C-alpha cells in the first residue's frame, strides 16, 4: 500500500531517515494511554447503567431507553462537535470534556452512596456524558495527524482500534464485578478514569492543531463547509458508501446473533461468550493491521474484506443457533481494523487540518446513524423469518459495500 503524502504542517518529526517507532512518541502514547483508561471506564458503565436502571425500576424497557438516549445524544452532537474541534483549541476541548465527565460521574457515585440517585438523574448523567464524549472523541480524531508522522497515521489509527477492542473485552466483566460489590463502584471507577485521562491530556506538549490563518465562518457555514468537502471528494464519498453499510452489517448481525442464541435456549453466559469471541477477532486484527497494510494495497484489502465478510456472515447464519456462529464473525472482523486504519489514515492525510473535525464528524455521524437502525432491523427480520435469514440479510449489505469498493474511482485513485 502506498503511503499517504506529506501534507504541510503535519506531524512533529522531520521526515528523514528511518521513522522512530510509534511506541517512542511521548505525546501520542500519553493520549492513547489516557484514552485506554477512559474507554475502560466507559465500557464498565455501559454494562453498569442498564443493570442499575433494571435494579431500580424492574423495567427492561426503561433500561433500554437510557441506553438509546446516550446513543441519540451522541449522534445529535456529532456535527456540532466537529465545528467546535475546528474552531477552538482541541486540547482545551478535551480538558473541558474530561473535567465535565469526571464531575457528572462523581456526582452519580455520591448520589448512589447516599441512596438519592433517581432515574431522571441517571438519564441526565448518561446524556451529559454522551455529549462530552462526542466532543472529546471528535477532537481526538482530528488531532491525530498533529501527533504522528504522516506515514504513521494509519498505524496510529490501528493502535486506537486495538484500544477499542481491548477495553470492550475487559470493561464489561470488570463493571459487572464492581457492580456486584457495590453499585456505586463502576461509576466511581469511571470518574477516576476521566481524571487520569485529564492528567494525560494536560501533559501532552505538542500542539493538536495548526495555527488558523483566517477567521472562522459562522457555525452553520462551518458545518456546511465540512459536508461539502466530504461530498465533493471522491475518496471521502467512497468512504461513506463503504463504511456505513459495513458498520450497519456488523452491528445488526451481532444483535441478530444475540437474539437468535437466546431464542435457541443458550444461557446468558454463553451469549456473552459469543460477543467475547467476536471482540477477540477484532483485537487480533488490530495487532496485525500494520503488517497487513504493508502487504495489501487498499483496493485489494477492501475487496478481500467485503467479500470474505459476506461469505463468513453467511456461514455464521447457518450456525445461528449455536455459539460456533461467533467464530466466522470473529474471522470476518479480523480485517476490519486494517481497513479502518487504511481508510481513516488516508482521510486524515488528505483533509486539511482546519477541516479535520468537521470531516470526521460527518463520517462518524453517517456510520453511527445507519448502525443505530441495525438493532431494529435485526429484530424485525428475526421476528418475521428467524435468525438465519436475518443474518443473511446483513450479509447482503456487505455485498453492497463490496460493489461500492470495486466500482469506486476515489478508492482506486487514492491507492494509485
């Protein structure tokens, strides 16, 4: 795969000789480590919040509503977060976001200890945290190219993928354990994770954005400018057409598999184990991503990912009533981190720094919006035709992504 071109003002080390290892990049590793802890705390509360609501209200519907509230707030805040990340100092945005999340989760833990945490308070905490997380994550995505060399952007994205899969493995069991000891503990632990993340961001020395030479347009005009840039660039348009259906397919097929396994009578433990197997595939893929990127050019990588994923999802559908169905899905997601690293590495290299936040927010909003529809679609398909048919339906989405990747002029031109 060809390397992204050197862009003006990108990254901090001179582009001469053999590049130093990313593991020796102090500022990137500070931010990465802080977010490892923050993501771990978030994964703990992702499990603890529905358990808490279910314990207090006895209503699974209300527990699900709280989770949906967090997702909805994240989606609504994506575009404004992109505008903020391009108009204001990204380090300060991260600091304010961490301080805000630290405050609300500390408050929730204290109220739980006092026995005064009502449902409205829990919903408010989840919503406030989701809004702050949207701002932080967008600013972090936009800042990556200022922390690493241009030829290390894809590797940095792969490291972040490994972080995501690793914390999704460790966080829920730890959150469940802490909740069993004391229901305030997961939330206190999450507050501590934000404190440590805040310290890490404060210690980053390198600027997280280039100096702005021109005054920023209005907020509305800024958002439109970012959207126009995405829609006007062949590669970024292709990224939308590929990432959105893939994201929806993986989200939907996992949800369909979870429901199918429960309907087949498997225990909650085995259902959870299926999710763990899937996450292990993604984690191993994230570790293998740098080597795979060197071996495979972008069009080949995307073609292999899409067609292999469609086939493996079809195999999983045939096994939809057993835990073995998780194995082909784990194999399918193995190439996912490599594709994400290549695609978003190219995006970071080609997008001007003053548009990074808005472009990232448009891409994440598009992928997140269609993924949010996946559970409802999976439930409808499963209720009408059963788990195997529902999972096969999502494999067709991957076929659509494969066709888009094969026909995309933007992908071919970018890899040339």
